[in-house]
């Protein structure tokens, strides 16, 4: 710590005082999920002051790992109260403790939410979600984006009700881009070409699921010829975690994280030194380093061979 | 009276011709025939209508409507001046990526060069490079993605300057891109690692730090 100070005295640019965060860091605060915001509050006094007094960082509320398992209604109300009724985005990723009442209370106090993302919030019911959307879309307020993949018991009729509430007859949403499996997993608050509701009716199984397109070249050409063969939910068409192409029956290969990979991606990824299975990029943090070599060991081999 | 109107007519026609508008030429042929049989009240109303048409065409020219642009041969260039005095000439479409500059152009403050006092020439070069690419390759989503990834491979100071510039110039896509890059650097780190990464001094006492952690026990175990 002290060495940093000595260095800072000579290298600091004119605008930045010694050891103070650059002004640009305060711009970034609005783009951070909740956990990172709370960690930033511990970094230094100026950041904590901004987080206590300023409302902007609290207007886009994204709750994901590692808070999602513990995040309940009480915490939700407390955190969203900092937005002072002007909350714009509410994204609860995999928050299984959030109930319908908690959600309705937050929405009642923040009627200007434009993005409501509730993937895999398993304590929510479909009627609760519909009620929440009704609360938001009364008084002509427009809800721009709704993500509900992972909510239990979603039926076709529920989807139709939601479409009626959300779709704008004056500005019908034009499908701009294709929905790819490997990109859907990347959570990005600011992708603009999202459809208003992420769940559709799968053309193959007719259930309400997220439907993906295929980036494989042969499937692309089929799409251009108007033959929409390779379009379905992840249960109907298994896809590679890394590149999103459909995995045909010939090459199903397993990764150490039990995700499916296509042969091309399997060949490129680094593999466990014991069982020769790779990790996909999403789970790459589960690699255990091997003493004395540059490779790694997967968690199972580590437990089985090294810890004994 | 008739000759006076004819005189005004030719004056208007020449004026607008200088502004390169072909629309008026059609008007001229029509109005010449009309003049031969004009009576006094008709001439006045006709003069008034010409005046209104002239004003309408002027205003549409000012707001750069597609009809006006189609008839001009080269794209309009905007001059930007950085804080250290260097000037940059860019196409209007590229400059309009910045909402700040867009409003200045629309309010007609952009006739000479636009000064951008808090942005240096290095940063402004990068900003213009970004805007140019995003205007040229608007439909190519994959190409833009790889460009953005390459574009963000810069050192921290340049990144900070880019963020401040895109905030001042109100270029939402660049601001989103830059902030997301920095946010990715923050994710997964504890406070000590963040301080090290961004060169921030810890000005909390250990007691204060403990107090912050106690405020939200459900967060920090």
C-alpha cells in the first residue's frame, strides 16, 4: 500500500489526486450489479459518499451471483427504496426467495420500471407475474423488456395475456437480430435488440420456452431459403455452450462441467490433465491448478485423486 | 404591379438557385404563365404564397431534410476543435453520433468550428474513429462487435479519458461500451483488489470498514 503512495506522487496525472478514484469510475457505478456496488462502497470514502447520497447508481438494480440465494423480500424493499420511486431496471437473476408479494410491493412503489427481468425466480407464480405486469402497464406506461424464462408453469395462454399487455400496436417490435444460445447466457443489461418478451412458443414442442436460432452456416443458408428448420428451445435442439450451434447426433461431447459442447469447441478448449475433459468458458473458474505443471485438473479428478 | 411581381419573382428564383434547389425551377415556369393574366388581388395573394413557399424551403434546407440533401452534391463537413487547438473535419453524419453536437447543429451553432474544451486531440481522434466505424458499418453486427472488442484494448488512462469524453459528448453506445469494460474489470474482485487495480488509497479506518460490513451482514456472510 505504502509503495503505491510513493509511486503515485510522481506518476499521477494532473486531474487525479493521489490515490483518489478517477472521475470516470463514478460513471461506471450505474453499470454495476448490486454485489459489486456494495463492494465498491468499501473501497474508499469518496465512492461510499457517492453511493450514499447519489440516486443514479441505484436506478438499474441487477441482483445476481453471489447474492441471489440469500436475497429475500426484505432486502429487495430496502435496496429498491434507495431509488426513491424512480427505479428503471429490476433484474433478479435466479433469486429463488423473492415472492409475489415482495415483487408487487416494489412495483407499487416504483411505477416507472421499463425492464423487468425475473429469470428462474422460482417462488414467483405465473399469476403473480401477470399481476405485476398489469400493475406496470396501467396508466399507459410502457414496459420495454420482460424476461421470465425459468418461471414455473408458464402456459401459452399466460404468454398471450402478457403479449396483449406489453405489445405496442403503434410501434410493433421488428425482429432485428437472431437469438443465439451462447449469447443469451451472457447477461448484458444494455443489448438493445432484445424482443419485449424472451419466451416464445417453441415451433417444435409448442411449449412456452426461449427459442434460439442457429449460427451454423448450413442452418444459416436454410434460414435464408425460408426453411426455418433449426429453430427451437434448448430441450428440442441441444446446443453447444461455447458457440451455440446445434449439436447433431454424431458429435455429442461432454465437458467437465456437464455442459454440451460441439466437436470444434471441444478440440480448442484446454483439457483436464487427468480425465481429458475441458471446461466451457463460463465455468472456467472451476479449474484447479496442478502443482508443477501449467495444466489444470477438474474438480472431480481433484477430489478423487489429489485430495486422497 | 405586374412587373414588380415579376422582378421579385426573378430575385427569389436567383436566390434559391444559388442554394442549389431545383424545386423552384418548376415553380418559375408555372408562375410565368400565370402572370400574363393576373389581376390585382390575385397578384397580392400570389406574392404572399411565393413568400410562404420561400420560407418553407429555407426552413427545410436548414434542418437538412432528405430532399434538400439529395440535391446537394457532397456531404456536409463539421469542424471540431479539441482542447489543445487541433481541428478535425468529420462528416455531419459521424458528428451527429454525439447528441451534444447534434443539438448544436440543430440549433444552428455549428457554422464555424465547434470547440470541445474538455477533450484532448488524442481522445477526440479515438472518439471520431469509433463514430466513423459505427456510422459506416451500421448493419454489420458481427463486424461491429469485433471492432468494439479491439477498440477497448487500451490502457486505463485512455479508457478514463474516453469515458469522460463520451459522457460530455453524449455518445451513449461508446459510454455503454467503455463502462461495461470497466465494470467487467471490477466484477469478482474484493475491495483490496479493486484498490490495487485502480490505484485507489484506502482512507477508511479498520473500525469503519468493520462497520460497513456489519451494515449488510447478509451480503458479506
